[in-house]
C-alpha cells in the first residue's frame, strides 16, 4: 500500500519566487503607474522584478506573455487600479503571517 501525499491547504500554497518579485516590483512602481493616465486602467506585465509590458486588455497581456515566452511562475499580470494595489498588499501581508 502506498501513502498519499495530501494536497497543500490554501494557506500552505507556495507562491513562486518570480511571482513574489513581480508583486514587489508592482507595489514599488504602483504610485507612478497609477499617476500616469496613459497606464491607469491598463494591464501591466511584470517578469520577475521588471515591467515588460503594458496592454489594454488581459487577453492581450496573455498574448504578450506568449510572445515573450515567459515561463509560468515568473510573471504577474495586473490591472493598474486602486483596488489592485490594495489586493496585492493584502496578499503580501497574508503571505508574511506564519
């Protein structure tokens, strides 16, 4: 008989390092992004700690990720809005809770 490994609980889910870096870069850049009317409301793409694209829609961001051949777990797509900053900060804070 083999022992089954239980699925990790949501609170135990591991966020890939590339996504953590991308989230930190987004939060670092958020004030300037939100202040720019050409970027506000659009989707930004971060690969690790670098912004690599700005698109009008989520689906065009996916197309750009495919074009750039970015590996899973190394990028973040997020809309530049007040709510996105609040959400990312909450996720970041939750990840720091032991």
